[in-house]
C-alpha cells in the first residue's frame, strides 16, 4: 500500500472535507526549495510550506545548531526556570523588533500567539479597573482557529457553528489609500462609548484573504488614533514577519508602532512549532504588581522549548546575513519584472506585490475551494510546483534561497495555467 492509501485509514487532515477532497500527496523528504513525493517526483515549494521554511527545507546551518542543542538541553519547565536559548533569543529578537517592543511571551503556534495578545489587551484594562469588552478587527482578517482567534477573524461559513460563542468584535474595512479618512471615522464611531479594548490587524498583507494588501499610511493613522485613546493595538505578524514584506517586519513600514505583536510560522524556520507574543513596557507594567491575580496566568507545557528557541536563533542569524538580504531584494525585483510582463493579460483582473509576496487575481468568478481552484492546484502539481491557490487568486511566497531558474519555473507554471485553464 502507498502512504496515501494507508493515510486514509486513521488520519483526519486540517481544513479538509474528506468526502470531496482529492488525494493527499505523500511527501517523503524535503531539501532547499524542493519537496519529494513517495514516487520521487520533485516540487518547488512556492509557498514555503505555509510561509515557514523561508531559508529552505532541512537547512544545514539550522540543523547543525538544533542537533547540538538537542544533546544539551531538550526541555525544561519555563515557569521558575530559564535557559540560554530563550535568553539569547530575547536579546537577538528585541534588537530587530520595533523600538517599543520590550518583553516576549512564548507559546506554540500562531493562534495561541494571537489568543495571548487578546488576553493581554483585555486584562490590561481589567487590571486598571476598567471593563472594556469590544475588540476591533479588519474585515477578512485571519488570526487563527482557537476561539479568541476565530472571534477576531473575518466571518466565514467555516466558523459558522461557533459564532454564538465568540467575543464581541466590530469589523472595519481595510484602508486602501482613498478611503483612509472614512475608515478612521468608522473606528472613531465604534470607540464612542469607550468600550473598545483593542484593535487587532494583519499589517499590510492579509494572508488568508488571499494576500490582500492595504495602505500603510491608512493603517498608521488607525494605530495613532488607538494610541491616543488607550486602545491596545495588536499587529499579527504571524505571516508577514521575518522578511516576507521586504523588511524584517511589516510594521517597519509604519511610523506608529503597535503595543503588542504576534509571531510564529517563519520564526522557527519551519523546523519545529513555536510562537511569540511581544509587548511594550506599558503592557508589561500593567501586570506587574504585588497582587498575584494581576499576573498573566497563561502557559503552555512546551513554552520556550530550548530546541525551538535554538531554531529561531539560527533563523534570525540567517535572516540578517548579507546573503539572505540580497536574496530577498532579488526576489522583489524578479516579481516586479514578471509583473510588468503579465499584469495586463486579459485573463488577469489584478496583481499585487508586497516584498517577496506576489499575488494574481484571475478574471473569473468562482468559489474559494471550488473545482476551478482544484484544477489550478493540479496543474501546478503536474508541473512540479507547489502553489496553493485561494479561489481565483494565485500567490507566491517562496523560500528566500530560491534561484532565478527555480523562480522562472514557478512563473512558467503560472503562465501555462493562464493559457490552458482560465
Ligand atoms: C497562520 C496564521 C495564524 C495562525 O497560526 P497557526 O500556527 O496556524 O495557528 C494567525 N495569524 C496569521 C496572520 C496567520 O497567517
């Protein structure tokens, strides 16, 4: 029996309707930009396995560091204990985060990172004797699949069964440059009764909304308003963090900095799961007290796992290397050139780019997970390219180590998909 056949017996996959879903592909190994299936067919990983493996799969430098750490210290409780990898990571990460970020709180994945950010924002007010119970979020945002994270994500049929249990959330559209004042006024109106505890957003690019981009200046004004009105701002950089937008973080494009930031995905370079919620001194100080109950009573068993911290440290070193920075700049240019050639194609409705992220909306109207989308997906797979179209949007977020030739293979697969399928 193949792995694909054995898989069906006991496994339940994420985000999958097993009755209608096509076959899963069994991946045997991965190296650099390539995934290899059980029949040794290779695929270029055009989305860095959900934006994680940005330095390439099974990166030798990261593996070496992690192997050493595994022999030294595997796991220890992070409540009452500390260790070198966590301390070092805090020192190195704080150096490149926006200047106001001072404290790091660890967890396991992007959803828990935002869940913790939400709890920080709510308890920040609670600790000061204020009851604020509304959160503001962008329409079509995505912040994860746990309850708090689902609540602040955009409404979707997938979350329907749980809506009755959600936190109260008011949603505003993203600023697009032309509607900035209007969006700011919407936010002002929502905050009229002084019940808004926080505002959570994916800065500049909304990944799950098919890489929708918005206006940095517009977002900056929203953050400024929140800062002046005691509304805690949360930048969810789980997808955008660590170089994807061309800078270390999407918030580096803003002049007003968020109070809280969330990281995961590329944080550990795709090796092991981990997440961090960082915050400013102001947030930390609101929990610092002689009263036990004012602390943040949240914790996960594997908090700040030394192996995960080591992977993150090695990733940070690579990110800041000249080589990776040059690669990132080169990808930005390749996308710009490809975009020039393709953007006015009649079968393309629009294109957009933010740093190393590039997206194309096709000129068709279809469902997010419909048959057309599967046809596109299969076309890429047949051509040895792993891309994961969302509805009518094809997007690329390839590992930074991708070569020009490999990127051209992705572009060619997109070209031929447009000729043959659209
Ligand atoms: C992926 C993602 C999450 C959720 O992270 P998980 O690790 O899948 O729980 C949250 N926010 C954003 C912006 C994401 O892209």
